């Protein structure tokens, strides 16, 4: 009896996992956005934010309610920092800053909602001055944090970290690569050419000092002395 030939068909490759759909996120974010928006706008109204004319004398009829700056700035920055924190490949400094500021923005957003609903439950017509002072600083804070995080994301890894990474990678590559004469040939030929030029110039002008030879060949005195010491001692110049 002969064994049955093995099947040449290979098992089909495992299918790649399907990415999760985005539509549940919209269902989650939509009611949260409505509640957060109304809370920040209401708190802004209690803290003095309201209708302004940002372009007087240019477009007099254009009006803007500055209370919308609070939900747009604070919550948008929180989402931006959260994305930078969770994105793979983010530089360590940017990831740390994004994580801390994202948690801070989320905590600040929760505090704003709590303050507004407490004031609304008491039918307050205005917020206490500490709340007004804190809320008034939020647009400036979000601008500064957003600029700092963007700078960290654009610059990537710090120079020291990048240099250390390159140095480590280079060292590993050199250690793993076998040494060959062809790698050192260019440096050897350059050294031989310099030595030959120094020796030829000394033979043509025996009275030239090492400094004169260095100036003529545009190299350092130390290099000239090193090449001369391999052939003969340099004569000391006679003082006048």
C-alpha cells in the first residue's frame, strides 16, 4: 500500500480583523455634545459672556455670542489631546504632555458642568467671582496648551533622544556588521595622501617648519607633526 499524497492546497490565511464601525461613537457623542454645549454656554452666560460686536465700524451688524468659545475651546482641546495621547508613535514628551492635559481638560469639563447645574438648580443670576475668574481664563489656557502640544507633536523626539537613538542604532549596526578592509580604505587612502604631501613638501623645502607646511596644505600643525615623526625628526628653527 502506498500512502496517499499529501494535499498541496494550503489553508486559507486568517482574515484580517474588521475595524470597528464609527457610527456608535456618533450615538455616544451626540447627546454628550448637546449636554456639554448647553452647560458651557449657560455657565458662560452666568460669568458675563454674551453678545458682542467683534467688528465695530467694519461690519456693525455682525454679532457673536462669546459663550460658545467655552465648549469649542475646552472640549475640542480635550479631544485633540486625547487623540495625541492614544496615537501610536507619538514622541514621549508629547505623549506625556497630551496625557496630562487631556485628563486635566476632561476634569475641567466635568467641573464646569457641575458648577453650572448647581447654579442653575439654585436659580442663580450670576456666578461667584472665583468661578468667573476661572472661566474667564479658560480661552487663554486652551490656546496656550493647544500651541504647546502642537509644537511638541511637530518637533517629534527631542534632539538628545534622537541623537542617542541614532547612536545606539549605529553602534548596533557596526557591531553586527563584519569588519572588512573596504570600509576603512577611503580613510586609509586619505591618510596616505596627506602623509605623502607632507613628505614631498618637506623634501622640496627642508627649511619649512611644521606651521608653514600646515598653512600650505591647510591642515593642522598636529597632523603635520604626526606625519613627520613617522619619517624623521623635524629640525628645530634657529632663533635669530
